[in-house]
């Protein structure tokens, strides 16, 4: 039972092919097989949002996604946000604003922010808070994170480089 | 938390999917967004031999379309797409509210489906726990045992709770579900889709798949609304919720349907409680009385479970009901 199946997909722009078991989650494959440990397992049941990655451009709980569900898809993890040594707009804003404390929720927060900024030109505070409502942070009290996303949106609107 | 091994199928067509399920029966489960199934599978509450992914059927079963005064919504329609659909927002505002209350925005987009929300299992403080946690207790009715830990001694059936937001509103809107199985298709009202038995809360056969939902679009002069009480604003199940749908003729109530949610193993339709509103042009006091009656009529069914005790549910059930009635009526009158 549960024989290996070939999973072919794209992770952070690179084609990946590997044999997985049916019951492996996307999070397990990313962290344990591909050693992309940026995505975190917090609760493991879809509540905390720390494992959030983008699959075909949409946020997904990697802990509640079977790896095989991403067959043929494109996955973006926190490791794929920066361009070499240059941080992405969201990452730079998180660092500058102090939106990172222990950092455990940060990868999920960054990808949710990335998703929001890719869909909305200039999200207001309510939209930012709504987007981040699927993510739990136990350190910051959220204010700095909301500020960081607003800063990233603002910079992009002004066409500033990060 | 790791998943136990299972086989994985991703059929390319509806016929292929139905044939696989007919062959495997209850040993196989459907996988849509996975937000209800996977946590249960991790806890050993679902122990499928085979998981049948519906991902290739999304194109076929995600449409929202209008036909002959009815709105048809595919079971795989993503929650946010239904909630933001112009016809839903315009004609069924209560449904839009209910769907926006589910999980969080990032779960409503492309992950959670309407069908998944309707088929979500009932929940219980003593059931939705890890295997280790449950090992200290005798198996309950929902695990084919002979006790209900939530109900305590003398309770003879499962007292788990349906906490679906969509189910409550769609019950008040008198929606129907369309099921497909080995022997063809059948349609049944939501009232019959939910059994009210926590052990087996959904009246679906092992070979069946939920294809979609059909809601009659209400006439002009109608309004609907959904209200919920919960501890948090996101990623939380309701502790008590209420849905109301009202139509007016010449200013008087011509139809009214209400349902309470998160208080019983099925959405609780309370027809008699609101019958006195028929033919009336109710004021606030009349709506408050109807809400109180709804709470009283629901009384014998209310569960003592999932983060709210019986007394709290008794006292609070009328609150979302009154709010939902008020807003539905204001919408029917065109004043909100």
C-alpha cells in the first residue's frame, strides 16, 4: 500500500521531480526532501498559517495540502522571494519596520503579504488586516506587521526601489 | 503530525471519479480543499484507504450559474468566488455574509469549497482530539462506542455539533443539494441532507458525490442575513449562529425562514417560532419576541459542547437570531 508516485512540479522557479508517498504533505516534501525549511509547521492543522506557501499564485496551508495535489503546479516559498542577496519589497519592509521578532510566523506572513500585494494595487489597513487574519503571531501584536505591509505597498506605489 | 498511509487517486472525469468511489465505497474519501479532511485524518478520525482528489473536476463543478430563477453553485466552487458573486451579493446577501465568515480570507480563496463546507463533519470537544488524547477515554458513539463524553451519563446519542456557516444560511434559504452516485443523480432539500445525528450527520451514500447546490432566487422585497457569535474574528468556528430569510408583500411578511447553527448536529430550522410574523409588519419588539421563541424552541436540542456550555447557548441563541432577523427585514424593506 501507498506506493511511491512521481511528483513533478516547480519550486521557486526550478523544476523538481521526486518520488513521494501519497500521504506526504507539501510541507513535509518542502522541508524534509527539498530542505527548504523556511516554511514552518506550527499547529499542523491549518489554524496558524506558519506553513503558508503559494501554489499557482494562491496561498495554501502546506500542512493541509497533499504534495501530490501540487502535481504540475508552481510553488513559491519564502526562499523564493528574494532575488539573490536582494530582499523582496515585503522582506525589506518587514526588516525595517521591526515586523520580525521570533520569526516563526514570518514566512507565512510574507507570502500572505506577497499574495495581497500581487492582487491589490494599494490595500488599505482593513484589507491588510483581513489578509493577515489567517495567520497567528505570538510576539509582535500584529501592528508592526500591518505597518510593514503598508510600507511595502506604499513604496511600490511610489515606484521606489526597496 | 503525520498522515497514515493511503492510496491517492486523481480521476480526470466525473464518471471516472464516481466509478472509483462506487468500487471502493466507504473505504475511500473525497478530497477537495482538504481543510476539514486532513486535520481529521491526522488525528486518526478519518482513516481512508484511498483518497480521491477532485482537483481535475474543478472546471466541471465550480460554476455559479442562473437558470429559471434559480442559482446553481457547483460543489467545488471556491468559497470566496461564491461570496463575491454579483448575484449572491445582490440577491442573497446573507449567503455572502455566511461564506465570508468561514476560516479566513486566505482559506476562502482557492482552497475551501462550498461543498466542503456543507460536508464538513460535526465537531466535539472530546472527539476532535489526537489519538493520544482520546486514548484515555472509552470510544464514543461517533467512534462506534457506547458513550457520549460531551453529553455525560444518560445521553444515548452523539452530541457533536454542526459548525458550518454555509449550511445554516443555505438551510434558511431552503436550498437543495444535488448528489450523484452509481445509480444516477438525486436532489434533496438541505433539511434532509443533514440527518441531525452526530454519528452520521450527512445523508450521503458511500458511492455519492455532492455535485452542487441550488437556491431559488427570492423575489424583490426579500432580504437575508447571517450572524454568528465566536471567540475570534477569523480561523474560528461559531459558538452560535443564526440565519434569516424574509420576503415581504405589501409591507407584510409573506415568507420567513430561520435557522440556528452551531448548537446541534444539524442546522436547526425553527418554523413555528417565526410563524407569528407572517402577515405582519413586525417592529423591533416583535422580532425580539420571535428570536426569544426560536431560542426556547431550540432549547431541547442545544448541546453542551465545543467551548460554550449549555446555559450560555440557552441565553445567547436568541441574540444572533434577533440580529439576523432585524437585518434581513431591513434588507427586505430596502432600508439597509
